[in-house]
């Protein structure tokens, strides 16, 4: 949602972003308070494809990596501490003598970020509202060492980058899913929410898999995947997995779907991925997925597939298998006895 902190800062007169000629918004929400920045030159940097598309549809100039100087840069604090630091470093590089505004929720670490910034520069002002904080400052050259590192190899040789999901290496859920993959998977499939490519790489090791579409909404993660997955049988797509692709086109879908947009778990994300898989699969297609044990996905699977079962797991994760998607999305009829 549009930042109530930014709106409050402008309405109270504490902040006047519209006075800046060139404004840059780093990773803003799709409904950011653009009016606060006036009618001047405004650019948004956004790497999350659904938000990118929503911003572009509103007529906002949007890029995935901003390089032009600005007079003012607004940073929306992400969940990742490394990425938050990297965005502040980018803001400082593009507006060293301008104004950098940092805006975020307490649950995303805004208070600790404020303390770190205050240790380096003087804060011009700050406001608290809606369980978060907004502050602004002139950065100078105080944040060069916070720059986000380029993608690089971690243990196991995988290319990742700080700020993407599971940046230190394969996450336990994906590892559990790889161990449980049915060896009989064959034909054309997709890895929905494929991140930097761990699952896709292992799918391509299966003997009868002919093609895998890796679908990922995070452009930074996809850039890493482009280096981890070079098999010509793979195609990589920067897209929203819940809307991507042609119906009834795939033999299988494998996925480790996200379940956060903030710090609070949100099962509706995984449920949307399940519905997308049902739409994409052929009538005899199959879905294999991993989920945290507590997430309630079985009801959604039952509504969209004729069969579903748990293949395995442990106290943390469950490996779920579903087959024969129901084209209408309605619960399958029970057979009469």
C-alpha cells in the first residue's frame, strides 16, 4: 500500500519531495504515493515483475537498474537487510549531495537500519507512523561499502547474490523436494518461482525431461539463474508465476512457492501457485511441491486436482503430489457407489 509515513511527512510539511527536479524511487510499491513527488522527472526502479508491470501500466517510467543521477531518492526498505543496505548505497551513489529518504516497517528492520545510518551521517529528520519509520539525510560518500555485491559463487558452485531468496545456498525445503522428485517425471515442465535455478538444474538431470520453463518474478534471482542453468532444454522467464503460460501445455510442474510478502506468512500465495499449476497442466499432468508443514494447502489441492497425497517430509516440510487437474477449478465429483 502507499506509504502512510511518506504521506504524513508531506501533509505535515516536514518533507517536500516535490521540490526536487529529478526523483528516483527504489523498489516502490505499485501504489506508491507518486503525487507527493510532484510533476517533475520521476523514475522507479523495480525488480519484482508484478509490481514492475503495475507501475508501467500507470505510465510511470520504470527500470530494473537505475544509473542516472537524481536530486532525491526514496528507498522502500525490503525484507532483506543486505538488499536494504545495497539500495541505500545505490541511492547515495546517484544523489550524493541530494536527499535520500528511507521508509520502512519495523518488522523489516527500519529501526536497526536507522541506527546504522546515524553512525555514518547526520539525519535531517525522522517520523514514526503506522508501525514504521521514515527518515532522510544527505549521504555524501558514506555508504560505498554497502554496495550490493555482484552475483558470485557460494558453496557448491551455485551463483547467487545477497538479497535474493536463499542467497547462501540451496534452502532446506528445495533440497527436500529434490530428494523426493519422482524419477518418472517426463516431457515438458515448469519450475514456478524457480529463484536462482536450483530445482530447474536438478529437473534437467532426470532422464526423460525434455524441457523446463523456469518462471521467476525477482529479476535479481533470474540473473543468477541465467548463470546456473545453461542447458538448452531450459527457458527462463521473468514473469508472475500465477499468470504466466499457456493453459494445458505442461506435463509436470515442480515448485517451492513463496509464502511471504512481509514478515507474516500468507498461505494465499502458495494457493495461487497451486491454481496456476492446475491451469498449466495437461489433463494427466502432475504437480510436485514442497511446503512448510503448517501451511494449509491440501484443501486447495483437493479443489483443483482429482488426486493428491503426501509423498514424504519431516517435521518442518511436506512433499505434496497432485495429479489430473480439474479444468473448471471446482472440486471433482465423488463417484457414485
